[in-house]
C-alpha cells in the first residue's frame, strides 16, 4: 500500500468514526457518562453541541481523504482539537472532576489519531517540497 492510499484510508476511517461518535452523542448525550459510570451533566445539550462539532470534524476528514494533498490545514485543525481535548480532559481528571479511567475515551477519540495525523503532515509537506524543487521554486 502506498502512502496516498494509506492516508486516504486513515482519513476515511477518521471521518466515519467522528461522524458516528458525533451523531451518537447528539442523539444520546448522556450515553458516554452512563457507560463510564459518571454523573451526567445537568445540561445534556452541551454534550449534543460537542457531538455536532465532532461530526463537523468528521466531514473535514472526509474532505481530506477525497483530496489527500489539498487540505492539510484541516488536519492541523484536527490535531489542535485532539490535543486540546485530551489536555482539557486530563486537567479535569487532575482536578478530580472525573475519574482517571475515563481517559480511555481520549485514547480512542484523540490519542490514537495523533501520530497518524502528524505523519500525514510530514508526508504531505515532503511531497510539496519535492514538487516545488521540480518546478524550480525556492524551498
């Protein structure tokens, strides 16, 4: 499998995962809390809002998969969201607001994707650099 095919499959997978997670969270905003045995929020519409944002990320990943070399900036946005989401969740674990075992959710929602997304950025920037060299542009 070449790099282009590999990264397309990664971003199609990320798109499907994020859209499914987002839709599930919109429709069942307390489900995550129930599965983790955590007291649900008093305002479930907040989780529904997060689900909508996650679904939008999924659409962005779908666009990247379809146009694998054209939209690396969408991947940067995804990396920032995954990093900040994991940091924010970890901070609330540190404060004692939520139990540490809930961090497993971040492993599947955020952490496993990070090395793949960063690898993609290296790959696409290397390809852009090579294309610029072939066209005679300064790098």
